[in-house]
C-alpha cells in the first residue's frame, strides 16, 4: 500500500510543524507532525493563480511541445509533412493526459481551482459548505479517471456483468468513504490543514444519501462496495428519490416526520446522463395478432400508453485500493415534452405545464415502510419504472460490442445468460421477470419457450423476510389497469407453472392452490414471491436459520417441486455481511490502526485475518490499549450526546445500545420494560450495588405504524422520569437517538459496549447491525435468531449472551395456545412494570395514555415478549456481572472482533459470484491507473456507461 491504512484525522490528533514542505505526487504517507495546531494557518493560499491552478495549465493534453521533443521538429512542420486524420488527432483526448496527481500540493491546487472556477467564490465570501463542495469535487476528480478507466476496461474485456436491482440503496455519506477507498485520506487531511480548514467539519456538512429504510438498503450499499473491491463488473440500479427516508424529530416524546430534502444543495457525486434517457409506458391496452387467436404467449402490441421518461444519474462506487470504480445508476422520472393537447387547446397552458409534475411524482419520495406491504398505486409505478428502465439499459449494453460501434452488434440472445446476471433484491423488482419476457417476445420476437429459458438462467431472487405482512401481493385489478401486458404474461407463466406442478404432483389440488401465482381467496392478487421463485434459477435466504425456514416452511412446496424437477441447489443460503471498510476502517480509526499495528494491513481485504487477534487476547498491553480505544470512542459519543440532546451520560457506564427500525418483532418494548425494572430496583434499594448503564435506543417508525410510534413515545416517557430522578442519578440514563441514520451509526457503533439483538426467534431474516457491533468490539445480548445463530457458532458458544426461546419452542408455544397473561401473573417484575405504565406513572400528564397499549400486549402478544421477558432480565443480570471485570470484558470484546471475519460482505459477494452469478472474483485485479496505458480501449468509441 502507498500509505498506512490509518484514517486517524491529522487535524485532531497531529499537527504540522510550521514551514513544513509537503507536496509531491508521491507524498501519500502519513506525515509525522509535531508542535501545536494553530488557527493562524493562513487562508491566503486559497487564491486565484491562473498559472498554477488555471484550467489551461492543468489540462494541457499531449501538447505539441511533447510531440516535438520526440521528433525534433515542430508540430506545425510535422502536420505539414504528415497529414493526420481527425481520428488520430482525437487520441489526444485521453484521460491519461489529465490524470490527477495525489500529493498534498496537487490536492490543494485542485481544491483552489474548484472553489474559484466551479463554485465561483473566493475565500472572502466562501462558506464552510462551499469548502465542502470544493473538497468533494477535488476527491471526485481523483475518482473520475479511475471510473472512466474501469468502464474502458470492461468494454475491452467484455466480462459477464452483474446487475443488482434494488428499490433501496442506503448509501450514507460519500466523501470520507471515497477518500478511504482511493487511499488519499491522509493527503486530503493534510491539504485541508495546510489551508487552515478542519476536514472533520467539512465532512459533517455532507447530507446522508438516505435512499433506503434500513437493513435492505444498507445491505445493497455494502454489496456495491464489495463488488467493486472484488473486481466484479457490477452495476446497481434503483431510483433517485428526490426525498429519501424522512428526517425524524422527537417532539414532546413523539416522532414527527420531516421531508429529507437531501438534494437541496446539489449532489457533487452524481452525473446526469440525459443521452441514456428511456421511455417507460403505463396503462393503455394490448392488441393481439388476429392470427394468434388471443394467445398471450405470442408477440403483441401495447398501445395507447402513457409515457414517462427515466433519466439516469450515475454515482461512482469505488473499490478499495484497486482502481476499480463501478456505477450505481439511479433513475428520476421526467415528463415528456409534449403537452396534453386537449388541455392545451382550451388555452389552459398553465394547467398543461402543471400536469407534467404528476408524471414526475414517481421518483419523488421513498416509501417509508419497512417489513410491511402497502399496495399503493404509486409504489407499483415505482417498481415497474426502475425495472423497465434497467432492462432496456441492460439489453442496450449487451448488444454493444467491443468494436466501438454505437449500433447494436449482438443480435442473438442465446448467450445473454453468459453475459448478464440479474439479482432481484427482495420482491420489489419482481416485475423484471414479466418485463424481460415482454421485451424478448414483443420487441425481439422470440418464442415463449426460448425467452423463458433465458429469463430463468439470467434472474435470481433474494428473499429478505418471512413475515406475512411484508410479502408483496398486488391486486389483479391494479395490474390489469396499469400494466395490462404484464398481467397477461403473468397469467401465461402461472398456467405453464401449474401444468408443471400437476405433472409432478398429480391429483393434489390443494398444492395447486398453494403454489399458484394468483391468489383467489378474497381479492384476486398476484403473489410476487411466487413469481420470483418460478422465474429464477436461484433463490436464497440471508442467514442459515432464515434459509432453513424458507426451505422447510414458507416455500416448502417450491422446494419439493424443485427436487422433483432435478434442479440442483436452487434454494441456497447466502448469509449477509457488512463492508469492513466503512464499518471499521472508516468509523473506528483508533481500533483499525491498533489492529493494523499487530496483524498487518491486509485485513480490510481479507477480514478472516482478524482471527490472528486470538493470539493477543492474553497480551496485557494489547488488552489495555483496546480498552483505551473503546473509552475514547465512548467519550466522543458522550460529548456528541450532550451537544445534540443535552443529556449528560457517564462514559464509564455501560453503553447499552439498540438501534434499528422500530417494529414489534424487534422488541424494543422489551428493552423499555427492562429499563423500568432497573429503575424500580434502584428506587427500592438505592444503596445496592448497581452497574451504571446508559441505555440508548434509536430508530424510525413507519409514519402509519401506530404501535411503533407508541413505543417511541413510551421510551421517551420512561426516559424523562428516569433522567430527572435525583435518587437514580447517573446510575441509569436513557437516551433516544433521534433521526438514526448511517452517519449517526458511524458514531454510535464504535462506542457501544452491549448490542441488543432481541427479536423473537424466527422473525429476523438476518440483521446486519449485529455484525457491525461485533466487528467494533461490542458484546451481544440476543436470541437465537437471524445471523445471531452464526455469530454464536463463530464464537464457539462463548463471549455472547444468548437467551429466550428457539424457533421450534416458539412454534410449540403457538400450537399449545399462548397466553401472555399467564406470564404477566407469574413474573412479578414484569407485572409491576406493566402496571406502572398502564396506570400513568410514566405519563402523569395523561394517565391512561398507555393503558390500551398494555392491554393489547397482554391480549395479543404476537411476538412472545412476555414469554421471553424473565429469561431476558436474568441474562441482563449476567451482562452486568460480567461488566464489573473490565479486563475480562475487554478480552471478550477482542474475541468478538477476532470471530467476525465471516461477516464481511466480501465473503457474501464471493459466494453469490460463485454459486449464483457464475462470475469469477479477482481479488488481485488492479485496473491500470488513469495515467497508465490501457491497450486498445482508449482508441475506440467507448459505449459502456
């Protein structure tokens, strides 16, 4: 590596000696700094200097001087004696000619240029935000050359491409992650320091790209990072929502939603691609060829449609230290230029213009529901919008050849599955299956059987939930009106599918009903999960226990059919993972540096190397330093909490954290009840020995999810009483982490002592927050659910606090007839806590506020909170006892870090690549840098974006 992997901020930990000269292109090693940082570092360096910073001097390309130096003649003489074609002249237009250098001086020049020439500001009027945007553009310059070079490389090599379709990409901030992956963070840090700017202050100004609700969208973001790091030719496709996940405000304890106008100040990372804008059709009717007698499996015409255009915006996604920069393409809806002539001719020009906005509402806002299906027409439009645009783009790219011609060259689709892999992230992009069939049959005029065989070989489906309310089931009447051709195709798929079921299970009519894509009971609906399974060659769950539940329960019928058909390995497991670059190297630089000092610097690429830390568990010096790093992180978070929410927390207390979407199955309510139990214990005997705790709970509730919003209010109501009770003092604090998001997670997770992963067994598909806490040295209290099971296995059953019922015990309790009141009656601490809540102890302003809420819990405790509560409290007592021995606790933390290697998203993506996509991972691939030669591709007309 050209620099140590440390991401420690120069501006906060080390400072430059006065007059030091740093500025060569090779100057990427972390500078050794001394002295004290002074605010007197002059900003007069931020000034216009055309000679050093101007566009002319920095962008001269293969100048005549360089040509003449080789030939010994002037360029004019050369051109006169040897006429050069325009095509030869254009070879001067090359990324090699303008490739940026990465030294401190070069970064300062680029920053200066962008401030003056891009933002048109000087230092006298520039704001801190202007400085952030100038820095972002400077870093982007370093990335763009690699981005173009990556596409040139793919265009030349023509590898199989992976397309990851997701309605959510929860990317978070890009600046620090980009600097880290390009390995220029130290240089940028030093450059900003020399210019008298605090890089951390600039980083804090970046808006989170919150284009996702939670785990599903964040997983997609981690996967993009890993696909680039592993050298896969991969593309993410989604929607460029104008408003992302709402900003959560807590007002008088209640959640209030505010629009997330994340594009208000622009987005320096994206590039609009109007040349690739595509038409999307809705509504209309289907015309069949009379000779086909209404056969929907034959080519048809979809006519009288309403058209919306999909405008792509590309965001670069860099790999770690390998010069690979892949593309996330997000579409925004654009109205066609033509007016509604009926309105226009009446003279209502203003109304005609305003009506254009209706079409553009498709990409206006992210639906804020997580693990809950809401069959809204706009949501269906969003799902088809992204699928339709994506597949047109995929086919365009497939047809292009490496010979540089913009005309379609590939005319045969026989090799389509060998060049294209499409991964459906949950059922949201499930319409890709009938849409691809429509394109093959109606546009490319394939036969049904040939088209269907290609679709199945190309598509794969990831299931993310087993909760019935989360599974998508679209009403037939809605599909019939909005997407009439697709409904016809789905009906044909279903007919042929049921014929296949009959063939393998003759006489089993109930099985036909269960396996049909069309649900007939009540309102007729299309089961989108069934469509995905039938139309894919691979179906995977996201944790071992989740995949087992899928095979043995939720999709058991389809597994049996697959076995009858001789399909091998159609139903698989791919346990989720997280990128160690963002979730350790970026967010916890102190720990990252410490690890690198002891086991080397290769672990961010190969997380399994963390197992070497097991050899250091009994090293007193290492254990002590790990504890110090954790304490420093806790002190920083305590300071942040004081600044943000005015709550004093004790950094020496146990930081007990539960951060995730608010949902009944995640059981934040059980955590809240435990807070009440601890409160009551202190009140009952203030002199007793009590391990101090700061309980932090954070997460957003879907705006229409009343119970989840009541849980937030209850937590805040409990916190208000606890935090203001003088008898309690600092022994117990409750903090609600308002507006939990990626950038807040990066502050909270490194400081956590205890991670709460307490969902009812069999309800959480995987979870990825659990992995992030484990990687950063927090211990887990949890059930045997989701990825907790595999964490328990990796830890050898030690150094983790497991409690509660297992999946089979939950099922047995349900079958026996579960009665929450029985547990209420026989668990005194639970009964006291619920009685206090119901009686208004925590809501004196409105004593009966939570009475109905408690009554519902006791009458309909769907997620077995009361049944697991006693075991949970007992396990928490063990946690408190363990925390008393700080040295042993730190050793347990190290054991967790050492065992977290499996949970890298690099491992997950490598498994997808090998078992599902059929592509080769090349960890050692390093695409030639922009200033290096890449044969042939630069001389052709690149057509790979």
